[in-house]
C-alpha cells in the first residue's frame, strides 16, 4: 500500500509494508555454465520472494552442480558428500586465495615505490579494496558464519 501525504511544501511518500532488500547475485552468470547459473538464479529468486525451503533446496542443488562441474564426469555418480571429500584432491581450493594475496602484495609494491609510469588509479584501488575485503572475510568471518549455520541446522534437528 502506498500513501502520499503533503506537509506544507514537502511531499512524503510512505510505503507499507517496508519492501525487503532484494538479494542480487555476487557472481556474474557468464562465469558459470548455463545450468549452474540457472540453479543459482533459482536460489536467489526463491530467497527474494520468501520461499525459504525452496531457497535452501536450490542452494544445495547449486552446490551439487558447482562441485560436479569442478570434479568432472568421473565423480558424477557419487553422492555429494563423497564428491566434496574428493574435491581437494582434484581442485586446488587454496589457489584463488594465494593469487588474491599475491596480487594485493604486487599492487602494494607498485604503490609504495615512486614511479611515474606505474601509479595505481581508482580502478586498481577499488579492486584491491574489494579483494582485501574478500580475503579478510574468508580469514575472519567465513568459518564463524559456517559454524553459526551449523548451530541453526543442529537446532532444527532437535
């Protein structure tokens, strides 16, 4: 319901109920195979309309698709739990973090030394802050968030 109220010369627009913030994808769909992108979009769509069970199911389905795409056909018939156990043997999960940290180091080195030919611009600085945020979230936040979810899932089982 939308109500407009005029007070002297100022117009106010009130919206009730307050709209929820829509969750946007964090990964560009063009980085994923089309089926995985559709599954991810389904999880977000279910979340955005409040279909919590459908969202949770779609998240699991997306995880399965992601793991299968990383492992390849040789593990495709295994249960997801077993595939996840095989994942570190087939895919270097630490590599993106090592590359991320090394690029932050390289960017910092360039910025720390005077060179008129090599100066970071706004785009470089923005990318470095984004990557630093991702790295710090991984180091300080991700495990804690996973443990919080584990507690909530355990409580659902009781």
